[in-house]
C-alpha cells in the first residue's frame, strides 16, 4: 500500500459526524457534477421502477477469447479494423497492448506498445494494417510531467514515425482523429488542426470562428461511421458538431446531444448508427441525419452487471453488441449482448429496492439475484444519485415517497434516520424469517449485533457489515485501562506536553464535540421517552473539554502524513474507525507501531463508549406483496462470507466474521503486486506481519463486547447543537448557558418528532 489518507480515517468521524452522522446524511459530490449537466432523475422513478420494462432487454453471453487472459486489466477502444476488431489492453503492472480479435470473439494476435519507465498511451486510432496512430506520454519519473509525442506504431509494435510536441503545443493539445485515407486532425484549446508527420500542425479552424465558438479545454473528437468526425465541447453549454473536413468548418450543433450525455458516457462505433453511446444506464444510438438519440439497451432490464458506462464496445448491429467491461466485482468480462424481442421477455414479478447507500456490492447482489430468479426481478433505485449536487436531496426524496405511501419493497439506508419508519409500522418484522433460516442458510449474526437489532422481540432491520467507532491510544499511555475519564485524557495530554490541536491528530473543537455526542448519543437523546439530557454535568464537561481544542487548524504548520505523529508520540489519541481485521493490522503496525488499547470516548460513567457503525441498514416494507422474495434477497446480502468482501469492514455474519479474523493471521500479500504488503507513511515503509492469535482474540473480544449500534438522528438536531455550541466556542456564552439552551430546544424537537 503506497500510503494512506493525508489526515487518516480518524477524520471520517469528526466534523462530518456532527453535521452528517447526526443528520443521518452527508453533503458531497456524487459521480459527475450537476453544474456540468447531469440532470436530476425523473420525479416518478420509483413508480416507473415497479413496472417490468421489456423494450430494452438484451441477452448476455460470455465470450471466451482463447489465448487472452484479461483478468482485471483495463480495456478500451474496441473498434473495427478490416473484417475484425482491435482493442487496447493495459495489463496490471505490465505492458500496454493492442489485441486483435474477430467479430465472433476469436483471438487473432497482439503487439505491445513500446514504453519505458512510466510511459503511457492515449488517443489510439487504429490503421487498416493493424498498426495505430496514438499519443505517447513519456515520463521518466512517476511524478514528472509527460512529454507528448504523436507516434505511428506498426503491427509489430515498432514506432516508425514520431512527432514530439513542443511545450506550447502540449499545453493546449486535446485529441487526435485519423481518417481511413490517412488524413489526421487534432483539436486544441485554440482551434482545430490538420496534422502530418512531414509538415506538423496546420490550423484549419480558429477557436471562436467557423463554428468553433464552443471549443474549450474539454473538447474532444467522436469518431463516427463512414469517416465522420464529430467534436464534443462543454464550455458554457454542451455541444456536438460535425466537422466538415473539405470545407474546414464545424456544422450546426446537435439539438439531441444534450448535457444528459455529456458526462459518464463513452462513444463507440458500430453498424446501423452514426455512433453509439454507453452511459451508466445503458446503450444509445445516434442518427446524425435525424439528429436523434434513441435508447437501445438497459443494463438493469437486461441483468447486465455494469454500474458505469462501458469503455469498450462495438455494435455489430443495433440488435447485437460485443462489450468488454469491468463488472461490479472488478473482474473484466467479455460478452455478447443480443436483443430479446419484447414479446419474448418472460413476465416476472417486480420488486423495488430503494437505496440511499451507493455501494457497488448492492449492484452486484441485485444483478446476481435477477440472474438466478426467473419469477422475480429487483429494480434498484439509487436515491443517493438523485442529484449530483447534494446527496441529502435524494434522501429527502425517499422520505417524501414513503410519506406519500409510495413505499418500496426493500430499503437500504445509508446514514439516515430510520426509527420514525419503525415506529409507524412501515417495516416488516424480520425475526421470524431470521430465526427460521439463520442456521439452515448460514446467516447467523454475531451475538452482540443480533441482540442489539432485536428490540421487544422484533427485528425490523438488518446490517451486513460495520465499522467500530472508538478511541485508540498506545497502551503505554492508558496504563492498560479500557475506559478513561475526561480528566484522565487531560492528564495524559499535559504529562506529555502535547498541544491540544495535535492530541487527537489535528482535530477542532467541533470535531471533538461531534465524536463525543456520536459515541454517547443514547446518553443525551431518549426518543422513546421523549427526553434529553444536554443540561447534565457530563455534557457541560464535554463542551469544556472540546473548547480546549482550536476552532481551526493551521495545516501549514504541519508537514507529511498526520499518521506519522502517532508513531512518534506527537499525537496521542485517535478516533480511527476499526474497519476490518486486515486494515487494522496496518493501523496498529504502521501508524502506531506499538501495543494499543481501545478506550472509547472519555466519560465518567466507567463505560467504554464505543459504538457499532453500520455500513447500511436493510429493511423490508410491511406492505410488500412479495415478502418471501424480498427476504431471499436480504439473505443473499447476509450470506456473503468471502473475506475479501470485508477488507475495510467487519461482517455481521458469524461465519464470515471468523473467516475474516483468520485471514488477518495469514501472511499479508498485496493483491495487486503479489508481494508482501507494506504501508508507507511519509518516508517510513512498514512491512506488515500476520496478527497473532492473541491479537485477534483481543480485537474479537472487544468488538463482541459492544452492544450499541449507531442510530442516525434528524438534521435539525445537528443544526441546533452546531449553532449553540459555536456561540460557546466563540466566547459569547458560557457552557452552562449553551447546555440549557440546547436542552430546551432539543427537548421540544424530540417531543414533536417522537
């Protein structure tokens, strides 16, 4: 492992916690950017998902290319060459290659693209003889700026022509396209050029003139059928324009090619359309004469395991495609997609699955379920992708759908409040299903999680995996204790002459307050009895302790990885989330380099305030007409026992939990290089060692002793705490005054919402 996050996992659970975890959601960018054109999803998406669609269904068939072991290699640029196809393959820790196959998927041959050091290739255009024109980016060091050359590579892998770009040319160069007659064109920020190895660049269209008004740094070529070249740009607006080569002008922009197709998409060639588009939804075809884009294939309707756009595809016809893509599991697949007429698509009962937890493993599970169940089909609606600007909006949308009695069959919640749904009877009691199947189907939970999920004899939600929120410190500082008071913390900090801003690994006062509330939320908020306890001595003490930390961190004072401060004892306490046996092995050995204790957040109750933090909460609607099928899907999520599924979390499945523990006692091997796993922090590289049985037992015993599972609270609660605590941290009010105000406001809010 080359390194870990600059500020470490410790800050996953800091300010974001009080602003996000307490709110039950988080603000942030999803894939793409709304400002760049990703439109909000249809308002009626859940209703639409409840209906089986038959117009965009294709059958997938695996193709075996003899002599080619793609594995998990990256593949792109699947394009026609003569009667066959070529594609680009980047071998993990190996060469870049051009591979030739027939349209039936049979291997023809391959050659390596010549490269040294950290060289790489982009903008590949195949030639009729099997060679290619491409851009070679030469890099002597991984961190050095590349030197760009346009190169002609013959079918044996030899560079026979080359043109190195000047620094000025490199700074504005964007893409190159080659026609079948050998003519070459490039697009740059300042215009379009013709190019030849003999004469170099010749500008044919000035940016801002002859249709080039939209040329910008995001412009690139889309090759179409019959030597057509289209130019995509996304400046103030999204534009697609055909290049009139002979008259050296860009034609009128397309009205059909809107911002909906601008990002998270890939254009590819094929018969029957001027070009095709792969998006994160499916395949589309573009007809230039009609200026029309039509949907052809839907991944979900076709049970195709693609969660993003497919990089390498070719259309034999609008009814048949060859695709090479990475499935949700990361393995590269080679498949043929063949159209299934709507009247031949089998009727299946549709279950809707609404998710506010965007997780590829969920996509994998849905696809696998759909492929193995002929009578049922699950349609996944990812509310977390409703808008790219703010994940909260998707969660609000699901809230509104449920309130409007538009309840999905299955729900997978990220970090949002679910108690209100339980209290309204919207969730199915899963206890009878679980008790019936836990042994027979190997879904038994670890005991503390089972007990925590069972309330008054009922179980309304399941969790498949989790992290543990706790505080970690070197045992030499804690004296072997597993619980410390705030005064204990203060004494350790003062005895070691540690600045407060470093004591917790560069955390602010709001970070510390957030962690204190999250780890002991049930102590301050009792929604069941409509009570709060924010005017208590313990909360006032927490406020005063948090106030010893700065409001802001001057990061310019500190260099390198924050993690290095723990090994050198400059930082003392860390709220790292325990996120898997193997991952914690790296934390203990590389970050701390010493024996550690799990002490929870400081308190005077003598209780280790650590908490189980679910990756997601899974529930079934009490109103579903397909409860048995919904439970079968939930079981499939709980059955996962591959330890590789839990490299960064702990499984709740008892068998998988034990297997993950055993895995951490094996020799740590980097799955990408096959060499011994190392962690590098600043200039120090640590070769990881297997955990001992004693170390594993200590972790297991600690985890199994935790009885509290984090439950998200409402957003208004967070806003109240942040608003009032800020006044105290700014010196405007006393801790006692702030505690009383928070108590009053929170009591009213809890009473109204319970």
